[in-house]
């Protein structure tokens, strides 16, 4: 084992102005990594890491697993895109359990939202209609619920919206035992704010309230992602986590054009992942630590000898590094069971099951990567 402390140059590449006001030394002493993740690791692991950023911070062994997880999860993504056969990795944790992609927009639900909800040639493209579709989809965050509504209603538009009709369709589905909400995150019931007994009724009323306030038009005039976040955050049942997720989804459309490097909010899972990676944050707050990871990504992948394949030239953004902290929180429950987060969770609930239905990759056109996908994958291979 190498006992030296390699220094990591955190200077940004030219063209990206520094976000910090000063720099300081950060030292850490990671321990040996468990057998469960050794297939991802090089033969020598440095015993200590020196980082330079705003203030001293100490990292644990999970910090290196963050980078190894990101690289291998992205490698799995590209192996699936190329149509390779299972298994796509020899890492036993990734083989066994379900994890999201390194890039949030590559996940199955995000891909469906982008292609089948936002960028639809057969649906109205006005800010009002696009916003309505995005929020309707995201309140349930479940592909099957959107398709249930489409089968019953035909093309979904706010112009034809009826509370009574939507309530009847969703209530009937629940009565037959169908789940209409995703398990990805918990939506607050909203009964105190809107007074309805059924959760979905309150969420429909929440959406009606946003539409009555002309929130779509107000978001279209918003200059920063944080301002958009605050506009969403002002509504009942919408906390920090949901407001950040929703403004990210809205920003996939042409309604807004924020940089994903503008603003970040750490969700509950990400906060636990941050605690597991950073033994001592050294005075840095959660957004600063997430931005630090974005700034360091190329240097850390190179230092660890990892071949990270970006998303056709698009670097990991703040939202992606935030999500990776959430996934590493789960990953560490198995790979680093001795490091316990604030929640005390020790198991990963969801096992991995490959989705058989192919997904033709499609990203927001303003990212300018869809043509690169067609060039690098001539047969337009799909995630399965």
C-alpha cells in the first residue's frame, strides 16, 4: 500500500471560473476496502488523500467508493447501450441491487419523461401545456400511471383537464389494487392543505393551484434555477427535495434554460451519503461539498486509474453528483457496513431486475448530444 499523500490539484480548467474564495488543505486516512468492491479497484490504494478547497475536511474510505461506483455504474450503462449480454459487471453489489444511473437523465423514468411527456409532436408545446404535463407526470412519477391516463383520455392536455374525470380514473385504478405512485420517493399526502381524503385528489388540487397561479409563465420568466426552486417551494406539500427535483425536470424542457451547475439541494439520501464520505466536512456545507465533487471529477478519476465515460462529452453536473451521493449511501450499506449513516439503514431494499422493454436514448435537444448518440451507436441500441 502506498503510504504517501498524493496532492490533488483542484484548479479548474480554463474557461470555468472558480467558485471558492480561498483554498486550504484537506487530509484523510481511508482504510482497506471490503472484498465486495475489490473487483473495481486497482492494485494499490493510497493510504491518504490531500484535497485543497475552501476549508479542511476529512474523508472516509467511502469517498473513493463514490468515484469507483460512478465509473462502474456508467460503464454498465454503456455496456447495456451497446447491447452486450449480462452480466454487465463483476461487482457483486451492482449485480445484486438496483441503483440509478450516474447521470439522472439516463434513468428510465427520466428518459420516458423527456421523450414521451415533454417532447411530443402530437401535443401542444405552449409553456402552460408543457408545464402541466411535466407536473402531472412527476406528482406520481410512474410511467404506468401516465399510460393509464392516456389510455382513458387520449392525448393529455390542460385544456381538456377535469378533476372529476382524473379522480374517477385514478380512484378506480386504486380500487383494483394498482399502485399509482412510484416508490422512488414519498409524496406528502397534502390533506391538511387541500382537505381531501385521497392523496391523489390533493395532488390534483395542488396542480390546479399552480395552473391558476400561472406558474408556468412565471417560471419561463425566471432567470436562475434557485428562483425557480423557490417559486415551487412556496406551494403546500412541496419541500426542498421535491422543489429541486421538479425544477430539474422542468428544466429538461424548453420552458427554462438553466445550467445544471447553477444550484443544488441535497436530498435525505444524499445527506447520508455525504456523511459517509466525509468524516468531517471541515466547514463546507452540503452544496459546497457537492460542487467540490463536480470540480474534482476528472482529477479523481485519473488519480484512481478509472476510465469514466462521460455522457457523450457532458460532465457530471451538480444534480448527478447529488444523486450519486444518494446511491453511494445505499451502496455503502453492503460494501462498507461498518460505516453507518444517520438513518441507520443497513440493507438495500430493491433488488436489480433488468427491464426487458428497450429505451431509445433521447436527451434534451439543447444539450446537443442526441446526434452524438446516433453516430456512436449506429443501430441506436437501447437500454433494456
